[in-house]
């Protein structure tokens, strides 16, 4: 019981610290300090910082509302796609365009050096893209999109374009890159 | 003479090391070690790691062939846009989809913590976007693009979408995100 709670404290702290400082900017000591647990306790719960990063990625993925994209009971597919990206945008806006996306941060910082994190990122981007693709397919099938672009290509493109809009906002922090994303994605590509 | 050369050695080394390890993954000592110069010599030439990062960003920007985008003598505007992104893609492919873009890396890692680097990034993304916008305007004016999307919005979107395609390739390293970028950008958006 106590052990499970200590592990949770470390994951909670890592979630915040990785988000704020990135993968390399954040060592095990910073994580355990901010969790208020002794550094030595870390390795009772995690084999490595990499292993903890995978847990954080999974938890982050769980908060991205990806299943909503394919929930046919919720709304029309285009409305679901818009709601998805609007949720992601609002989450970053409310943090003042800081932090970015855990996946994008780790892709930039850690994918080249850690096969484990890279594999986790491939899985995360694939399952996210697949959900976007699935909603695009639905919208093509029900006629709400007339675009004949290959949905696999368009889905992958949109997920990447979203990651890139975040890169733009990390610099400008003025909403212009998110606005450009919504304009081009919903006024042109998803028509 | 000797001093100028020492400074160059530091900039060359920083260019490589920032590219490989990112901003936080790369300290002054790593840079001076890889430059083969004493650590103490660093502060004779640069006020801070931040100041060096700005020099590296400028040098990186100079290699991105941005002026070619607006060179009316070189080719038709659409051909210039394609050649620009194909050059950027080939540069990343030849490094095995490692390293990414210095601007994207710094945006993710350092923009939140360094106002100086953030200002440098805003300027870099703005001038890059402006060159893309200018080529789009030309293509709209000469009729080679029928898209009526606001060129400012489309230019910003494309620059960001390119940064996001790099994020996708940092993870997958299989060319699929670059392929999706070219398909959507040139078969749909720039038509």
C-alpha cells in the first residue's frame, strides 16, 4: 500500500517535471526531490529513468482523449476531430503555451538515443494517427468530407501538423500557429 | 587571428553537439572538449551558452536555403517551394532521421526558459514563413495555385507542418511522415 503510493508520487512528479524540463533537463534527483521521496527509493520502483519515461508517456496518452475520436455515439466524425484538437489546444493555451506535448518533447530529445523510448513513441503516434484516420474514413463514408486524400496519409499528416503547430507556439506563444492549424485543417483539408 | 579561429572551433563544435544532443543535453564542457579547446577559453568568446546558441541558430538558418524561395530567377514559385522542402528532407534523411531541426529542438527545449533564445526563434520562424508566404503569393498571382487560402496562414501552417513531420520522423525514421507532408502539401494545399 505504502509502496504503491510512493510509486505514484514518483510518477506524478515525473509527469510534471518531464513536461516542464524535458527529458534531459530532468534527472532522477529532480524527480525524487519534487516527489518528496528519497532518491534511493527510485530504483525500488523503476529500473531506469527510461522505464519511468515510458510510464509517463502512457499516462499522458491516457489524458489525450484519443478514444473519443472513434466514439460513434458522441458526435459526427468531423465534430469529434475538431473537439479533439480543440481540447489539445486548450490544454496548451491554459499553460501559457509552455510545456508542449510529451510525445513531441521526447521525440525531439530522446528518440535518437533511447530505442525503448523511440518504440514507445512509434506506438503512441501510430495509435493516435489510427484514431484520426478512422474518423476521417467515417467522414468520407458519410459524405461529410468530399476530400479523396488517402485517409492514412491525411491522418498521419494532421497528427504531425499538430505537433508542428505546438513547435510554433513554443516560440511565438500567441495562438497564431494553432489558428493556422484549425483554418487549414478544417477549412481546406477536412472538407 | 588565433582568437578568431578558436571562436570558430567553438561554434563548429557547438553546431554539431547542439544538433546531436539538444540544448540541455550539451554543456559548455562537452562543447569545448569536442572543439579541443580549454573550457576556460569559452568565456573569452561568448558571454553564455545562450549567446552561443544564438550564433548556432543564425549559422543553421544560413544553411536552410531560405533566400532560394524568393529568387524569381531560379524557377517557378511552386518548383522553388518543392525544392526547398526536398532539400530540408534530404538533409535529415542523410543523417538517418536523427538530429532534426535546430529551431524545432530549441523551441521544444529552451524557448520556455530563455527569452533570448525564444526571441531568436520567433525571428527565425517569421523570416522563414515570410519567404514561404512570398512564394505562395507569387504562385497565386501567376495562377499556378488556385487555392484561395490566406497565404500568411498557409505559409505559417506549412512551416509548422514541416517541423511536425520532423517530429514524426524522429520517432519512426522511415520516411512516412515526410511522404505524407509532400503528398498533402503539394497534391492538395498548393494546388
